[in-house]
C-alpha cells in the first residue's frame, strides 16, 4: 500500500484527518527516528504523544494517546502527513542511522573483549532495563 493523502484519509475518520492536518500544518510533529519501513515521531498536543508507523506492505501505526473511536487518531494522521510531505528529513535520518551503524560495526570489530565487558557492565549499572533485556536475549540463545 502506498502512503499518500488519500490512503491516510482512508485510515481514519474525517474529523481525525482534518485535525491531523491542523497538527501537521502547525508543525507539532517531530520525527525522532526513521528506517525505510518505520517512522517514530513525537506529536505535541495536550501532552506529547509517541507515534510509531510501520510503512511496510501493510501500513500500521500506534500512538500513546487514549483515542479509540475508530480509525487512526489525529497524531498518527499528522505523523503520516509529515512522512508524505517530508522534504528529505526522514531520508536524512535514515542515512544518519545507517552511517552510525557502520561506525559502530567498525568499532566493534576493533574492540577488545575485556573493553566490551567493562563497557556493558557500566551501562547495565546505569540502565537496569538494558541488563534485563540482555539476560533475556542471551538466555534464549
């Protein structure tokens, strides 16, 4: 499915679409992460809401707002409009992320095992969730 204004309009109510257009035009969408198939954004409103859109063959999206009246909320609409009317920002984020990954891969190839152990232990102290995730993932493998 191709993401364009008409596709977005078909995924929500008319009210959500119009309000999403307003949020987009007001500049309340900040794309914070992107890949070729996924875009994450923060949309200002009553609160700041986190939106994640999956742009693979089957378009899907989630938002942290409490909307549940059918179709997608105005925050998702605004985010999708930001992707459609991107002017290169999403592509720049994707390229930046790819560059960072290449740099990380290069540094990991050069890193000593003891260096990595020390780094991970320090990071686990700062972020217990990361330690829990590490334990979960390494237990599976």
